[in-house]
C-alpha cells in the first residue's frame, strides 16, 4: 500500500491536470463563441449596409419619379393655360364682332338669358 502523502500528491497532480484541461476547453469554447459572434456581427453589418444601400436607391428613384411627374404636370398645366387663353381671346373677338354686326341680336340674347336665370330663381313670397 502507498503512503498517504504519495496518494495525496498523485491526486493533487491529477486534479491540477484536470483543471488545466478544463481551462483549455473553456478557452477553446470561448474562442469559438467569439469567432461565431464576430462572424454573425459581420453578416449583420453586411446585411444592414445592403438594406441601407437599397433604401437610398429606392429613395432616389422615387425622387426622380416625383420630379418627372412635377415637370410633366407643369407642362400640361402650361399647355392648358395657353389653350384656354387662345380660346378666351377667340370668344371675345367673336362677341365683339357680333356686337358690331348685330347689336339687337346680342341684346335679345341677353334678355333671354336674364329671363332664364330669373325663372330659375325662387319666387319671393311671404315666409311663415
């Protein structure tokens, strides 16, 4: 049988060896976890960057579309204004021609228009 001091030394040596192995395993596990975290962080950073880039592209496309729509609306409004102005001048010219050539017909038309508007108005009467 071995002496007690020798058994204690062997037990101490085995415990120390097991502690070193446990520390090495813990360090390896921590290193692997750190690597996985850094890899996940890198993937998340890349995905975020891609999403931001796509968002910027879409915002720029929307800005351009809005600018084109504004310019097109502005051009259409300008054309409509010009056409309306020409038509108003033409109508004014025709009215002046009629007033010079047939003043009585113009007066008769005005009287007829006044009679029409008068017939559409409510009759004034006593209110209850």
